[in-house]
C-alpha cells in the first residue's frame, strides 16, 4: 500500500512516515498544499493523510479539488482544530475521516487500516479500453492474456490509467515514480514507457500511450 503524507511540520510529517513504514507501508511526504495536490493527482496512492493548515493551499482546498476531479483516494484529515464546525467542513469537502492533533499513534494506525480496507474492497483494478491493471498483483491483462509489470512499470501505468485521457507531464511522472531527490532524468521515463508499450502489444491491448510534446502522456484506444 502506498500512502501520501502532506504535513508542513516536517518533524511530525517524518515521524508519521516512519511509523507507517515500520508497519510495512510505502510512504511519500509533501510539505505544502501545492506539492500535496500534485502528488495526489498522480493517482498512485491508496491513502492521503492531509493536514489542514498548509502553505499555498489548505487541506480543505486540496480535498475539494481532488474530489471535483473525481479522485476517490481515501483522505484522512489531521488538524489541531477539533471543533464541530471544522470537522463538518472537512467532511463536506470530501474527507473520509477526521483526526485531531495531538493523536495517539495507535488510533492513527487503526484509522489507516480501516481506510485501506475500505479502499481495497472498492478499487482492486483500473480499467481502460479492453485492458485492466490489477492493483494487488501488478498484472496487466486483456482477456486471458496477461503480463506482470515491474514496480516502476506498474507505477507509471497506474498513473496513466488513473488519468485516462488527461495528459500527465513527463516531469510529474518522473517525480512521482523516482522521487524529488533521484538522479533519474526524463530519459528514464521514456525508457519505461517504451517497455510498457511492448507489454501492451504482447497482450494485444487496444491501449495506446500517446506522447504529446511539452504536455506529457495520455492514454487512447486504437479506435480513437
């Protein structure tokens, strides 16, 4: 399971990330609303842990934008404000649960497990054209034909299938899959997109990964 933590208090953000990693989860961290929204828009996360008081965009604004784009990632809101009106605002924005700081780590883990279970029940596969991507096995399939993807192939395919017809910038793919601190460059993205195109051909998928200069990639079907 891949989780995104968006919290501007770096010590707290890193503590939450360490706690989740210790419990077997893969975690990315963002420290402001703009970065959090960009990460979450990639569609590769199973859960978003989101602070309310963030630079650039509040947690409520990030949540509302994601929901307006039909991004159904479960969202756990963290905030120092625990009044009823604030909780209602968070839930109305589209959050799934609300946890007030300071919180018990056991309660945080219980909330995370509950939301991940719900996510697992609701979204096991992504579909586009005649092709499905199994999120639990990393298997790309078309009918009875299937192929297993490597970790990076899976992450890129998940981003593209979540975005569907919307363009995803090459820089965004690079950041989400390799991370901000990686030495990888855009050539790495191109190489893995080439791998994916070959695997789509192997299973006779009707999906095409279309590259648009200066805009990135999006998916189309052969009939389009």
